[in-house]
């Protein structure tokens, strides 16, 4: 730990809310080890559009198929989206942790057992999704950077369809990014971040570079929700208070950007 204050990134928020029990406890202990802990709402937005969305996908697939085995096959088929596949499998692991006490004894056949397991996992995931959402702002001593363009829409269970719905997602309350004006006041920092990822060719770096250029060089152009999301780790480097350290599981990527602005990074080992 390099600071008395941590600025929570999305990876640690997800660890503390949606991973298996031991990992949730470990992440929460890391957060509590700081006197001051700050959760930016941008991390809630990333969590909503990432891990939470994927947990809801797993829940809804169990509901749609009414089959544990069919859901597993559906997860295996989404190999072209490895992050979704990995998160869906983690969701199933979390569901399994909450199965203690579930009633499967009434199932008499293989198909009935398969359906009963699907229901049990679905109920478990629904509890974790609901609890995780309710706890999102309770992990840290404070939240920061409330986004006037982002609606923190709670997941809703539709009793008719047995599906969890969450709408709208992302920023929809305003036509343009509410962060853009603040970030455009820091052209030197934007330039430093551009230099830090110069020559990097990963898709996320290309998208991040486009948004940084948009903010720095075209002050009158609107910043879309998609462009805002592309900032990713650059947001945390720009908005982390100077007396805090970015707390993340991904020190390698954060260090490049945070280091360019002389910000500190602490690692939570998941």
C-alpha cells in the first residue's frame, strides 16, 4: 500500500461484489485497509456494462432454457467473446456457492434434476445480482464524480418473463458526456496520456487514443457514450486524486497511464 487513500477501479469493484465468496472478502479487506476509499461512479458504469450485464446474461439463459446443461453448452459456444464466457462461468461458480439448502430431492429423472439445478442456480444468481447492486456504494468511505448523464438503473426481475431486465444502460440522460468539459481543461495531461500509449496497437489502446484526441484536439465535438467508455484506464489516471492510489488488479496497464501523470497505483491480488 503506497497511500492512505485508494481510488477504486472497476476490477476491484467487481471482485468485491460479484466474485466467489473468498475473493469478495479479500477485495473488501483490501479496501478497508485504507483510511479513505473513493469509488468513482465511472467504475459503477463500467461494472454495469460489464460484469453485471454478463451475470444477468447467465441468469436469463438459465431461465430461458430451464436447463443447467443447456446453459453450460451455451456458455461454451460463446468462445468468440472470451470475457463474456469467463464471466458467465464465474457467475455459475457464484451460483453454486449459494446452493446449500436448495431442494433438489423432488427431482425423479435426469431432465427434472437438470431443470431443478437450473432453477436453483438462477435463484442464487438473482440474489447475488440484487445484493451486489445494493452494496455497490457501501464498499468505500465515499463516492466521487457523479455522472449527470448516467442513470444508475437497478436490475429488475420481470415476474412474467422470469428474466432480469436493466434499461437504460450506459449514459442516456444527456446528449453529451458530462465529464468532457472537465477533461478538456487539462490538455497537457491528455497529451501526456497520448504519449504514454504511443505506438501501442491493442484495440483498447486504439479506441482510447481516439477519445483522447477527440478531447484534446476537437473541443466543440460531442463525446458519445461509446467514446467515454473507451477512456477506460485513462479516466482513472485523470481523475484519481493526487493523494490517492488507484487500487486495481491490473497494475501493468494502469501503471503506464497513471505513471504518465505521476499518480500512484496499488495492486489488489485477486
